[in-house]
C-alpha cells in the first residue's frame, strides 16, 4: 500500500511515517524544509 504524508517533518507525522514503514507501506513524504528529518527515503520539498 502507498501513503502520502504532508507536513512530514512534524512530530506526529514522523511517528506515522515510521509506523507505516515498519508495517511495510511505501511512504512519500512532503514538507516545506529542505532537510528531510524523517525516516522516509522519498521526500519532496513543497514550494
């Protein structure tokens, strides 16, 4: 299953991403920051 997480660098979103990856989901993370602070490998900076 694939999921997308917006505001990915937030505290709750980081926990959601980690749990989803642990369960085997494919995660695409979106955030405003240049730096990917999540464990997701697929990170997109929103403009």
